[in-house]
C-alpha cells in the first residue's frame, strides 16, 4: 500500500499571525506546535496541553507533533537541579501521551537554537530569504563578543579580512547581527544580552563534543524508557547550522552522530526529526542515503533546501532548488513509509517571505505564502512519485 506523508504546518500558537484557518486552506491536516508560554524546564500540565489541543481541533485540525519541548541548559551541562528538570521532562512526555499526542521534537544545541544572521535577505526576484553569513558570525565572535581564544581559530589573513568586514558594517547591520544571533529566532524561547551570553559560554568550559554527546546519552537513558512506556516517539532535531559556533560543541550534525544515537539507545522510540535543510548544509551528508539508513527511526520530517555558497555562507532556496536532492529524498521517505506501513508527519520548513506577505509582520521563515508554495511543490513531487510507483 502507498502512504502519503502526513502534511503538517508549524503554528506558533494564538499569537501567530498565520491563523489555523490559513493552515487549513493550505491543505495541511496536522499542526506542529509547542506551549511556548511555559518557561523552559517547567512541566507541561495536562490542562495546558488540553487547552491548546481543543483550539486546534475546533479549527478542524489535529495536533500531530510537539516542536519542541526545550531541553533546559542545565540538563545539557548536567549542573544545578538538572535531575529535577529531567523528571519534569518525563512528566511532560507522560502528560502529552495521556491526551493522545505521541511525537515530540527536541534538540540538543548548546545555548542557541537555530542561527541565521539575516532574516530578510532579498533574492533577485524580490522575495526574502533567511541567510547565514559566515563573516557576520566570525565578526561577531572576534570583535563583538571578543571570545577568549577565538583568535587562535583563525589565520592572521582571515582575521584581517574579518576586521575589514567588521569595520565596514553600518551601525544598523551591526545591531542586526547581534540581535539575530542573541535574541533568538522564532521558537528559540530564550534571548540573551551580550553579557548573559558570555556567562552562558562559560558554563560550557570543559564540555567538548564527546562530553556533550555523553550528556545527551545520559539524558536519553532517562527519557527513552518513559517515551517507550507511553508510546511517544522522540525526534531529535539536527544542529542548525551543523557545525560548531563560538567554540560550542555540536553532537547531531552528521550521519555518524545519528548512528551513534541509535547505537546508544536502539529503542524505536528514540529517533530523529529529519531536517533536510539542516543536514543539507554539509556536503558530506548524503541525504537520501541517510533516510534509507535511519528510516526506522525517522519520526518527523522537515523539508526545505539550503544552498551553500563557496565562501561558507548559505541561504534558504526554493524547496525544490538548492543543494538538497528533494525528489530523491521524498522517494526514499515513501519507501520508508511503505516498509513501516504508516505515514510520517512532514512539514514544509521555512519559506520565502513573498507576495502579500512582504507587507506583513511575519515570524521569520514562517510566513504563510512561502510555506504554502513549498508544501504545494512537495505535494506535487509526492503525487508524481506515487503515480509512477502505481504503474
Ligand atoms: C527552525 C526550527 C528550530 C527547531 C528546533 C527543534 O526553524 O527548525 O527552531 O524547531 O531546533 O528543537
């Protein structure tokens, strides 16, 4: 039997400028959301979960996936009251299951969630895309943050080039880079001042990638049994971008990281959010091969395409363009679904700010029309692939 992917859209809750009815009109049936108003580390109560679920169902939609229950920094560093915070995390999983929500996305990125330096990068056709500019991050690191030890990571030639870039920044661009990196993009939950960020960086002194990977394993050792008991699929989101920033360790960036995670905890409930845009930033990630290898553990899918530039920048391209071989990825997903005998929830991730949305205030990456375009294209690819298979 052929299975179509379950079409979902992210919704940031009642304050999202994109309404549930807008989402319904896109053709999606599932909602991906989180209780963003609950502070990191606190239990999501059954009452709060139920309240949100009722709103979604009243609009004719289903709450398919939680994205995300944030993992508190103290759990990642295993300091302070992290044990209590892990107990809270377990309780949130139980509470979600008790009202029928069985897929939870999360990530294990230190301090910052996803990072971009320009949220309104104008494309030649006038639409706006998310951009990661390597020099902006380096300039922030060396001359704004003035991170200790950072200089040793660059050649003197590079430092000169970065300095020239930094000196040429307008005051507005200078501020924008700081805000984009520290204030947190949609869904990031927490923003920092420069001083706070410096203090947070210190909490990672002595935590290198193997250490952070060990902390992730210890966290999974605790929560996977609870997920299993409650039939909740855990879906870790990859690092975005999938390489270290500001000397912080990364543990979910490449295929070997994914392999390690399921070797450590082979439970089918321990799995992945397969985000093509994040993994796809690295040329050494073979995305269709990863879907084939990790298919049994993929519980949620983000489809978008990034395009790498030679200078190390990347921007978010049209869903079927960029470096992600989208058709091949979808083809592999269809094979996984057939093998597993079920549909997997997928959302078109990000989208250009375009057409009428250019005149609106939108959540960066999450305007309606750009995502609708992505969803429509993905749906078309899927329909064509399924038609070919049926012949
Ligand atoms: C960005 C998103 C991330 C993602 C979290 C998952 O658009 O993909 O904010 O939700 O990293 O925990």
